[in-house]
């Protein structure tokens, strides 16, 4: 089993380059199925989820290869509409293939993506939207069979789901006629997908706002693209600077994508620098509590930063309330933080965090990707040695997190443990 061994007490200091975002690159890989010619995505992170998506693309006939940090995909010979069962079951993001596969082949077969550690993650909005575009969808014993010619439609989402908005956008580009998505997700990754598709020749307007208009049927041609930088990786490192009283410059991060997080860090007493080419955070001597952090769809506070900010609030002066509205069980890290001396009380989707003077090194378990990152940050701040196990979960979203942190001066190493 892989773990991080962290020796706490050293501030994070320095500059770090931020790579492409996992959550931007995954839908771009699926979208490459719609393009004739080779797509080149520059400066992507090397993560298992991305390799799994590339395996899915290869299994249906695409040519894929890493060239250093770039990924090249040529979907010219793709012909298989059945997604490989094990990979599509294991990986939730395989659902992104649904829209492009339907648009490309007129049919698609999937395994239902499995449950997940942060709560039920239904795909009903993906399916009902594609049905509204004319797809016939049969759900049978863990499999999803889709077929039909896609036709542009007006779709109103009950909830601004990121994945559903992305899936509809990709399906709509390959559909006949125009599509409008109302109550669309407004995350920066949506704008990035639209920018990529438009660079390939699509006509998408309004991405980043609540209504997105997509002209169907425009042929997509080869393009080279630099995906959006990872605002969550940047945010995690900047919270690390805040917690350890250090100063970090996240090169490539865009302040406008991170307003809600930077606002909270500022309320906690950090000095924020929104500079040309990146974002800088300097932590104060002592962090202050905030009245409330509440996760909601963008531009509100992102659920993917909830665990990390909670970790910082554990050592702030005073009490804070954290409300998780997006996923129903995303407080797995709280019990582990308490093992390090934090004072957190959970009631449903609300956590009350009373700041303590010190956290103490302990052996703790990552319960999910962002929760594991939050425990790692707590370890940087704690007195003594912390062991964070189940690092494989952290690896899903951070390319060698320990190396990034070591570059910034942290005492952290990757180790193999017995149990
Ligand atoms: C994406 C991100 C994830 C982030 C999340 C919220 C990727 C690969 N993942 O996930 O890191 O935490 O956005 O910002 O980009 N829902 C339904 N029905 C659906 C779809 C979603 O009820 O068909 C619900 C979910 O249960 C959840 C909420 O909508 O409560 C948010 O989900 P969604 O925005 O779709 O998140 P993902 O796209 O899965």
C-alpha cells in the first residue's frame, strides 16, 4: 500500500507551474471522437484516470499516444460502439463517451458507471437530455444501450450538472439542427470544452453562462489545444501556503476561475496577489475563522475545494461552518482530521469546525481524492510525523503531489507500507 510520510512544520514557499486540469482534459479526450484528423492536447497531467480514458479510446479503434506531456488522438479509424466493460464500470468519466459515441456511430453500449466514495452520482440528467435529442436508451442489468439519430433540442437541466452539460454539448455538435441548454453548468471547464470544440470548427455560444447555444452538424477538423490549467490543484497548493504561513505562486492559475476560494482565503487573513500569469497567496501568522463556506455550482465555492479549506479552518482562530450542498457524503476527511486533533462536528451536510491551536501527526486514511489532499495539507501543518495512506486516491487528481510539495519545501515522501 502506498502512503505519504510527512514531517510537519515547514512552510510552503516558492513558485510552481500548474498543468492542464484533469476535469478539463477528460471531456476533451471524449470530444476527440468527433474530430476528423489528429487532436493534440498540450501539457496534460499524467494521471490514471486519463490513461484509463485513453485505453477506452484505444479499445474502440482510436490511435492514442503520449508525446512527453502532450496527448495525440486520432479517431479516424474508430469503429466500435461498445465501450470496454471493465473500464467503463470502473471509471465514472467514461460517461463522457456517451454523447460523442452516439453522435459518431448512431449507437453506443456502456456499463453503468459504479458508485463512488462521495455519494450516489446518478446519470439521469445525461440520459434524459439525450432522450430529448432523439436517442432511444434502454437500461438493462447494468448496461445502457443507446441508439438513434441525434436531433437538436431545447433542454432545460433541473440541476446545472457539469458532466451532463458537457455530454449534451458534445452530442449537440454532432446532431442535426440547433440545441439550446438552459440552466447549464457555468464551470470554467465548460468554457474550455466550448473553446476546444470551436477551435475545431464548432459553433457554440454562451458557454460559461446559463444558456448555451450549439449549432449542430458542423464538421470538426484537427486542432492543437492547450487545456485549462487545474484550478483545484492550484487551490490546494495555495491553501497549503495559507496553512503553513508560507507564500506560493501558482503559475498559470487564473484568478477569475478561483474567486470564491480566494475570497475565503482573504477573509482568513491571507494576502492575495492576482498577477499576470498566475496567483499568489501569502499565509498570515494566524488564520482567522470564517462565518460560513458553502459549496454550490460555479461561481460559488467548489465542492472540490471543500475538504482542503476545512483542513485550513481546523487551525484558524474561532469557529466556522462548512456546508456541502453538491454531494451527499463528502465529509469523510473530517473524522480523520479529528484523529489529528481537529474539532469538527458533523450534522448531515453541515460541519462546525472549531479552530484548535495545533494539529498532531497521526496515521490517517484518504477516503477520497480531495479528502486525501486535505489530510496531506493537515500533515504539513501538524506537529510531528503524519502518515496518509490510500495515496492511490490522491494520485487520481494530483500528478505526484509529493514532488510538487517537496519543490515548495515540504518534508514529504512516498513510501510503501505493509498494511
Ligand atoms: C464534476 C467534476 C467533479 C466535481 C463536480 C461538481 C469532472 C470529471 N468531475 O463532476 O470533480 O466535483 O463536477 O463540480 O469534471 N447529478 C444528478 N444527475 C445527473 C448528474 C449529476 O443528480 O445526471 C447530481 C450529482 O449527484 C451531484 C450534482 O448533480 O449531486 C453535481 O454533479 P455534476 O455537476 O454532474 O458533477 P460531475 O460532472 O459528476
